[in-house]
C-alpha cells in the first residue's frame, strides 16, 4: 500500500531542499520566551505564513499546485522552549532523552571537544536558553530582508515576553542578531559547492510519501533484493523521518502525547560548523607530494570519496578515468539535444552519480573509494552488509541510521585559503530518532572507525581529529603500490554552536498555541 501524506500538514523543509530549489540565501533567527502567552501569540502570528511541503508548480507540481514563493518560513522548538510554552509534563516526558538534554550536554558523544568545545561556541549559546528557531530562505537578498523585517514587526507587536537573541559571530569578529547563510557563488551564479570546493548534498534519503519519480530513488532510497536476487531501489519507511508513521523496523518511533503533538513532526539537528580551509588545502598539497602520482586532486578525492564536481570514485577512481568521464559527459551534453540515444545515455551517466552502493560496483575493500573516505563513512550504502540476505536488503545495516541533510554554507569564500576567516556550513539534519540516527552517525561512523575495520581512526574530513590521527588509503594489489597512510591529520571542521529542535506539524502548532491541557 502506497503511503499518502498530508503535505499541507508537514513543514516544508522536511520534504524540500530549499537550496536546490533556487533559494540561495538563508537566515536563521533564534528567540527566548520568558512569558508563555507572549510566545504562543507570536507563534500564532507565524502559522498562516509557514511554508508547508505542498508541491510547487515549477518543481514537479501540477496545475492544481501553488506557485513557488519568493521566501520560505519555518520554525522549531528546543526542549526548553516547549517547557517555556508550558506544555504539560506528560507531553514533555515523551520526547527523546537526547532532545531533552540538549546538544551541549551531549558534547562527549558528539566529539565536541578541544577547539569544538561549547566554551568556544558563538556567544548566543552561552547566554539565555535558545527556545525557538525560525528559518527564512529567499530567492534574493531583497526578499530575505523584507521577510526578516516582517518577522521583527510580529515580535514588536507582542510587547515583551519574547526576545530576539543576538550573539552569532560574523565577519571581522562582529556579533549579529541572526545567522546568515548563502550558497557559494561561482562566476556570479549560486553553486552547490561548500568552502572546501566540493559539491554538497548530492544524495539524500527519499521516504514513502514523497511522491517522487521512481528513477529519483537511485542512490537516495534503500537497496533491496527481488525474488531472483536482483538489486533495486525502494523508498525508505516514512517513520525513519516523521513521527507517527512506521519505520524500517515496522515500529512507531517514540513520540510525545497526545498523538497529534508528534504526528508528522520530526527532530531538527542544527550545527554551525567552521571549516579550516587553509589547513585542509595545505595538508592535501603536502600529503599529495608523497602520494603515488603526486596528484593533489586525486588525493583530495580519495579523502572525500568524490571528485570536486561530485563524480563518485566508483565511477572514476583514477585521474585517467576521471578525464575519460569528463570527455564522455561533454560529448553527451553536446549530442543530447539532437540524439535520443545520447540523451538516454546522459541520463544513465547522471544516475551513476547517485545510484551506486560500493558492493555492486565491486569495491568492497575500498580500492576505488577508500572505506576511510568521508562520503563512504557518512553514508556507507550497502558496504556494511555481512550476508546477502540480511534484512532482505543489502543496506539493512545502514537504513536505520539515515538522516536528511539540510543546510547552507555561511561566509564568503576566501581568496587566500585561511583558517581564520568566517566560512563554514550551517549543517542541519532531520530524523525521527536523534540517538539512533544523527548521533550514531556522528559517534560511531565519523569519530570511531570500528564499523569500517578502521579501529579508532576518525573520519579524515569531519572527525574530531587532534593532529595525531591517520587515514588509510588502500591500493589495488594489481597497482604494485602499498597502502598510503595519511598521518598527523589536523582538525578540519570545528563546531561553533548548535542545538536539538523539534519541528512540529501545522496541526501540532495550532495545538501548542491553544495551550495543551491533559487533565
């Protein structure tokens, strides 16, 4: 039976990646609630303007769907925020332990130590508790400013009881009342690149009810076996990402009461991650002089798991193979306008950017894409399978740990690579269980390598490195080269703040502003 979701009840950024839908500008605003009634009135004024998951006409929608807006608006609450809104204790205790504790209390699990410790986070995270997160995405700066000023007017009309929190570090050490983010622009146009120079968020999990074309599932769903043992792609269970729906274990994820409070809601992980671009570039250049072939681009691809343009190493694991793929892509792009065969071949080639699982590509040992690479550790696909029939799915050990990634770079690119600049990623993850999904990936896959037979080696790009760690790049025995050890890996990514939030459905928001009373 096909899952049918009420898209008008689900907040929009759960099903929509705004950045790829031509919203290259974003702003995140945080509030503290000191009086519940003021908080409820403020939220009530926002509800009619919130962006839902209903489809837009230019992006797959039909004539019955709505036009794409110029800005989007969404909100979510911290656990302390729900307490400030005076939700009943019976409802509050139904939320997950990690959400109730908050991100700072989970710093040991997340690897937020040394330069990533909460004591070094932006000032906003050490003052009054953050209660409410509001996001604005926009097609341009003018629309962003207009919507932001509208939001502030809603705040001013409440006459106290809710406060805009400042304290976000910006350029030149300035602190701002909001966190801005923006796509990285190349040649005057927004790109999907982040500050290390790689295309980001190429694959994201699709779940039942997303109403997407079957071919979009390749690389974004889960691998399954049919009765003949052939592999194919299917959507993940809705309950992996939305509360109130069955998950991959055919169970309902833990949720608060009453049922409608959690139904169609999800948990939002918000993290500000600073990128040490100078260290990353200089380290790769130094190590590449020792790597076979002395090719810095290939060495960087081996660390990341993809080439900068997103080409997976399963498709092009050497410089020569990458050049051949580039030539093939250029030819197909030129011929696709006039040749149906070329157009079909181009579609297949593009599907290979997502539709692989390492095992089917005959790369179980990481000779093409190292097991230690960032993309393979963050999303192992089917590479952790231990038998052909586990859970009737070659990705059965991975499906319970998937997250939807949402986010946007912040800060302007540096002309000269530097660690001191204001550049990084506002990383956001959506999941139905923080502990089993986001925290598991962060702790077990990125900061501990046992699942990949990497002992305690950390993720070379995003792990909490201390300058003493290493990363092993396997070498195909037929090449005659021994494995390469990238040693003394510095910390390339530092946490600058964050929190766990709950993103309710529209129905739940209306319940909250009316005031829940379970007596």
